[in-house]
C-alpha cells in the first residue's frame, strides 16, 4: 500500500469514527437541546428535538386507558365498552393535543412555575428557578435506535422518556407514564 492510500484510509476511518461518535452522543445532544429550548422559552424550536406525532401516538393509549378506568370506576363495570371507548376518545383527544404541543411539552419539562414562585425557589437573578426534569435521569440504550431516560415523579414512580433515532438525529418520541 502506498502512502497516499494509507492517508486516504486513515481519513476515511477518522470520518467514520467521528460520525459514529456523533450518533452515539445524539440522545444527550437532544436532551441538552430540549433543556436549552425550554430554558430560553423559545418553544417553537422544540420540533428540532421532539417528534410530536410519534409522541402523541405514544401518550394517547395511556391517557385513554386512565380516562376509561375512571369512567368504569364511576359508572360501574356493566357499562358498554363501545360507549366508554367513544367517551374516552372524545375526552382524551383535546387533552392529548394540548399536552403534546410545544407549550405542553415545555410545561411538562420545566415544571410548575407557579409552584416555584410559591416556594420561593429563585435563581441569582431573582427569577423562578428552572426545573430540569431529566437531571439525574437513569439513561441507557435499549437498542441502537432507542434510548431511554428514566426519572422519578413526585410520588417516586418512574417516568420513562424515550428517544428514537431516525437517520443521524435523535428525538423525543415517547413518554411512558407511571401507572395510577
């Protein structure tokens, strides 16, 4: 092998290594991007880090199941399944659409500003302290294209944020909510 071929192979290997490192770091880049967008209040930019359609499809059955359980508890187990499914869909659709929007996701991720104002948690500049829900998350790869970040909610139950890879980019595509 001549010197020119060796240099070309070394450059190709370096480019491949850099590309693999970028893909491997992708979930953390997405988490950091979400943090920065939420902290800046520029929620319109969340689309860069959140796949809202896939997130909505992830959250919809969980919310619908909770609503259905609530209806069954109040109406009794003898109610017709079709009626409950219809009411559940009618009630859940607007709630899910509001939750899985740039403002809804930002609200979920930054926590309750009102609660921080009441408790007096403030930064050095006097503004309410931003909450970082993914701080201290247990993170890991489930597969080469699925990464999870698990945090505990206020009741100590796990909430799993799922990040999926499409091509070279990673986006938030699912949230596994804890059981009631």
